[in-house]
C-alpha cells in the first residue's frame, strides 16, 4: 500500500473498519471518477476562461462554430463575434429578458454542474441561467451572477432533475437595453457514484494529514517496538448544535449534548429583543447562565446575534435615524463588552441582504461601520455576515453568491476594515429538495474570497428523506476545503419539534440525530494503536484535530503522553519527536 493507506500498521478501535474502508475507497475507486473542477472566479476578467470539462453536454460551448447549436430565445437577434482572439455569442435588440437557448436531455439521479461566462455591453445586472424541464414543467435556476460591461463574469452552479426529460437552457437578464454576451458554457453530468467518489477523495485531501511519531532514548538511539496509542481529543472542523435555554433544565439533555458537540449557538437568548424587550431594561440572566454552563463544559459559543433588521423591537424600528444609530451602538457595547473574549464568533448584522433596515435608515455604510466597531470591541472572535438562501434557494436573487461577495467587499473596503476576517455565514435552512450540485458550486465561489465558510443554522424541512438530505449536505460541507464548520439547528425543542430536531421528546435520537452520530464517529480517529519500526517511527494519516499521543516502551516500562495538534497546513506530515 502507498502513503495514506497504511491500515496494516495499526490496530484500530470501534471505527477501524470504517477508516480502512474509506482509505481503500479514496486510494482506488476514485481513479475511475471524472475529477470535479473546484475552480471558480469572483473577479471580472478582461477575457473569459475556457469552458470547464470542455463544455460537457453543451454543443459549440466556445462558439468556435459561430451560433451553431444555439437558438434565439424570445424577441432577440443573435450573432457570433470575436474580440482579442476570443469568440462569443451576442444577443441584441432584446425586447424581453430572454436571449439564447440550447436543448438536451437531462436524466434523473444525475448531478449536473454548470458554468458560463457573461458580459453586458452597458451597465450591470443579474444574468440568470435557467433550465426548463418539459416533463416536470418546471424551471430550475442553474446559476446566476452580477454581469458588468467591459469585463467577463463567471456563473457557476448546478442542478438535478426528478425525471428524465428534454430540457432547455436559457440565459436571461432584465437589462434589455444592453447586449448580453455569453461564452465558455458548460453542463457536465456526474453519476452519484462519481459525485460521492470525488467527495470522499477530497475528504482525504483536505481533512487529513500524516502524523509521524519518532521515538528515541535519551542518547538519541531510535527505539523499535515502542507502542503508540493515538486518541483524538477534538476535531478541528467545527460540528456544533444550537440549543434553547431549556438545556439548563434537563440533566439528561445536557449529558446528551456535551458528549457530542464542541460548539453551540443560542436559539434566541442573546438577541436584542430577548435581552432588552423594553427600552432601557436589559436582562442578561438567561444568556449569562447558558454561557457559564457551556464554558464550564469546554464548549465554544457563537454569538447570535448583535443586530438584526428583521427582528428588532417596535421601539427600535420606530426610532429616527440619529437615535437608531445611538441605540445600536449602545446595544453593541452592552452585549459585546459583556461577552468579549468568551465567544468564538459574532453574527454582527444578521440577514442584512434581505433585511437592510440599518442601511435604509443610516446609509449604505451602516453595516461596514458596525463591523468596524464590533472588531474593536472583541478582537478574538470572528465577525460573521450571516445570511439565508445564498446556499438554499438559487432563485432568490437577493442573496445570490455574487450579491454576497459584493456585500462582503463593501464592508471590507471601508477604512479600517481592510484586513478584517469576515466569516461567511450560510444559514442552510433547506426545503425537501436541496440542490446538492448548486451547494458545492456556491462553496466553490465563496471559497474564492478566502474567508472561512460556516453553515450556521443547518436544518432540512420535514420530509420522508429528511435524514438522508441532512447527511448529503453535511458530507458536501465536510468535503469542501472552504468550509470550516457547521451548526445544526436545532438539537431538542421541549415544546415540540416543528422543523428538525436531533432528539424527540423522550431524548431519544431521531433519524437525523442518528445521522449526526454516524458522521461524528466517521470523522474521528479513535483508539488507534501501533508500533514503531526499525527507524523508531510510526506514521498514520489522521483527521485534523487535537490528539493525545501516548508512547510506551515495553522493555523499560517508560511511557509519555503528549498533546499534539494536527491542523490543516501546507506541509504533508506532522513530526512529533518523543524521548523515553
């Protein structure tokens, strides 16, 4: 066996078979899969890049054959043009949002990844790639982007269909005064087998690293036959769960929770309307008690949230601009100074793409100012931009990936925010039809910002396949290098579960809870034992995280336990030298 598949060197614990089997899959089966192209571009370029997968199912994807295979879509004229050696298609004299189209057959059970490059002749507007399914009589948004004049923007997305059907790809833009230019179109199909193999292969690459333990005596002589035990203390990738204050009332739920999760977020208890329902009457009793409980149990806490335009108290919404600014800053100082240094993250202005109350009343730089204030009040926590539907619903044009990137840049260009790390918070409230290829494409696009991505409020609406879809989404997130954590929403609701809970009223696992337990076990390196070779070394590939490494010399009885961090890093191997 080659590097990273050295199961024969170790005696593994409860998940030993699972670990060896996954290594086998990663080492062998993936060679038969078409590699997925994770590349994306968030910059507007002078010339478009070539089509991914050479266009896949798309005929004439680079327009080298003029307009062949492409049709007029609506009241529009089309023609092929060339600029700087690059050929593309142009839709002009448009009287409707439609432009060009191409037909093909799509298949049920197949994952399709989509990409294209678009440009407008004047102004800027959203260009949407839609695919009409004639059997379902439905339109799927495959992807979208804010297109501009003078440069090319990349659309990246994807879709699945529920039935085999003839389908039509359309490009649409509401800016009918502008020519719409399209180039480098791609629609590539992946079987479920290929999709899963690519996912598994990426987990091996982005979530694991080789740990090598080198053992010698005090004279520097290598010790062969030393026994090694490696026990994971904590996974570096964050898997957490939200909880209401009812956790303080249930010892059984406390035990269930702390045995699984390393991070939590409060349901409502830290929000402004909870801590100050009446102006000037603050009450932090409940969040104080919750925070103390989690700190005492070594569990990190996300701050959710500081400001939220959609859920402010009536007295806040009615304030004139000057007083709204004053009260908002006071709120920030109150909650953040109280918990500064105790939280790992803050959702600073929650959902401000959908609910821009503060921009509407205070001006376009309102959020940027709040992020600057927040970063000065708590220098340790990551400040998040938390939003919904960027990941869940491609048809919601308010929060498409390019709109999210635009907002991120708006905050970061504000003086003093240039070096600020802003976490990308994607809530992840999915309906019963999550678009898995689109999810991966959004991760690709937002990953280009180099900011950490978290699923902050992950759940799936009730449906027969709820647990299955939860697992698929969690696996997509864990396999993507841009994603650093995910928070399940929610563990337990004593008043009844309306969407998704991990346990029922009797604190027994739901099917979704079983999925989470399965993945927590699968993504953990536990009870791994081995023996040093002639060079006094033992090495194995493990998940990124915190470990206890115990070395025992059976000849002398000497033993040492060391805490070791195996984190994501450019180097392949973590070397740990232990002297016995």
